[in-house]
C-alpha cells in the first residue's frame, strides 16, 4: 500500500486513509436514506456528494501567499494538499472524482512540474481526476438520464459561530441541491475517529509531548517566552516534518499565565522569564492536517514553591478525576463538575475559599467558573476545536447559559472513538475575582485576604489528548505531570520514565521508547 510521508522518519499515512473516511460518510447517508422514503442507492435518482476545497489567499493587497492549509472537511474526504480543487463522490457506486485547476504553462517555471490528471488520481487514491472547467459537463452528464441530487455542505460551526456556505454552482434545471443533510452527517463522522485516525492522532500527540519535554529541559529564568515557542516549533519540524502548528502557541509566564489565549498579535510571547514565574505553555503541532493540543505548566526555575505546588496539584487532581471517570456513557458536563470540585478543594487548602464551604453548593452557584472560566476540553482532530460539539437534532444537548458551562465546547455523552482534550485549569484573573467579591452569593465563599494574596500569580493548566475506549480512556499525551516528574525532568532527569508512578493519568504508552 502506498503512503504519504515527508521522508526520513516521518509518519506514513496510508493512501486508503481518506478512502475509508469516504466509505464512512457514504454509509451514514445510506443509513439516513433508509429511514426516508427515497434511498439514492435504490431509487432512479442519481446522488452526488460535492465539496469545494480551500482557496489560496494573498496577504492583504500583496502577492505574498501564506502557506496553504486545506479546508478541513475537504481534507477529511480527499486528503488533497493543494488549493482550488473540487471533489465529487457518487453515492451509489462510491466512485470519487477530483477536479483540479487547469494550470497555465508558465506555472511550471515558477512552481514546478504540472501534474497530469492521471498523476493526481494516483497520488490521492481516487478513481479519476478531471479539470475544474469540466465540472459543469460532469454534472450535466450525471443528470442526463436521471434526476440528480447534489449533497452540498452548509451549516454553522458551533465553536466559531461561522457559517460554512455551500459553493456557487452553475444552474442545472434537473438538479436538486440538498443543503440540509450533509453538514451534520459529515460533522458526526469526524467526531468518531477511525483506527487510522487514532493512530495518526496518537503519533502527533506523542511527538508534541517530546517537544514539550524539550522546552522544559531548556527553560530557565532570563529566557524569553518566544524562545520557548521557537524551541517547540524547531523540534516538531526538524525531527518530524511538522510545518504547521495547530493554533497560535501560548507561552504565558508569570502574570500572563492567567490570560487564556495569550500569544496573539497584541501579546506575542514577548515577556522575559523571572525566577518566581509559573510557566503555562499551550502548544500543539500538526501533521497531515491532524493536530495535537497539549498544555504543560511548570516553574521557570525548576522547583515548585509551596503555593505553586498546591495550585498545580489541585489541577492535576482535577485531571486525574476526569480520566478516572471518562468512558462511554459518561456525561461530559459531569466531567467538568468533577474538575471544578478538585480545583475548589485546592482553593480551600490555600485559604482562598472558606474551608467550611459546601463544595456542591459552590458548584451549583458557579463559583468554579471564577477559577476555571473555560470549558473542560473539546473534540480534537483535523481542527484543534474539532466539529460536532453541538449538532442539531435529537440526542444532542444544547449549550448551557450558565457561567463556565456556556464555555463547554460540547455537552455530549461520551462515546467510544471520540478524541477529546482534558484541560482543567485554575487562574487568578482580577476582573473575575472582583466580580465574585462583589456578588451577594459568591462572596460568602471567599476569603478576601486569601484572594488578594494570589492576585498576579497567573494560572495553571494541564491539557492532554485522550481517546474514549470501549471501557475507559487512553491518554495519548506523554508529558511529565506529577510534581516529582516535572522537577525530575527540569533537573536533567531521564524521560520517559522506566515505570509509571501515576496510573490514574491513563498514559498507556508512557514508558514506551
């Protein structure tokens, strides 16, 4: 079986990877059609799934083209890495046709050899390839003898709120354009990963873990945050061919670690580390458009002080609590509550929260959202915040309007094959603390002197990539997590370890070399 890879020891993606994804969506369409009066596989209608790939963009008014990254749904079905393609799948036969842009002869001078349609079909493991300017004739021919139904993508991404709009097509009188079926089916198909997807996601998580360990080993006071980012980027690209990161790296140290999405253009990982800083590094790479999302938190000087240790171990206990309960049939919202319990217990130990407070009452009144204002995690795959969190239809819970819970990127019941991030955190964010101290309900739980003592100390987050298995979960991330492990690695100790001293973290391949 041929494969896609980038040479040396880079991961080999088999060429039937995307063919198996196509078979999966065809099966979903068939199952849905059987529940309706018309099945495209048995009726006189011809049905085609039609998607448009991503388009190359230029920077503002210049001719500079940033590195192209394929549109995610298109990549899922076809694996095409170039821009301006279309893809069609015959629902009855499964035959796949790619439509490539017809490139001018001068392209060969600037960009290299122009591939033939036969070359492209072989490279992407599809039955045929034509040119984009032949798409209309293709559709007319398909609808010549039978009524043609086109399944087109249109729907709203529940994470971004952005609309995925169906592409403009030539007017074909015999064609029915179905814009309601494909979006939810394809999103749901991406939620439950195939065995091949899981293998790739594990690889990307493990190499991202290696890169995080490399950053830990190099971190010391006096460095800049951007040097930590550069170390991560270099490791994943130099050793594993990962040209893109999955999202903007967050290298937040000291007070900046309380800024959830630090690292943006206005705060570009530019601070110099001091001896007392807690570092929160949220970085994940991407290979073949499949990503990882891992967060490590550790002291810049390599040794936790007493306060840092309590906060850190509270977050670690939150993560362990979730991993112990994560399995098919578990409510993700209940996992979020489990994380809040552990964080609030740590706040009681620190004297930030009144020690006699009832934890369940605090959760009910949403005090947990003051210290952990984001959701517990999200689906991950081709997109960092992968699709399918909130889908229309029966069996899909709506988004909660309550603090903290409204930030959950899904409220679904867990199923085997889902890949999620588990990322509890604890932060000391001034405006949230101020609001809680002024709130008639929340202020009864808080110790003002304890709250003020922690202001400016930043935050801690731990984030792992986890697959839900048949009877539990498997943690793909292989980073140091316990205080002992972190201090061992930052002191120059060997990693991965010979034995796993924290089995609750479900790191099944932690000791694998």
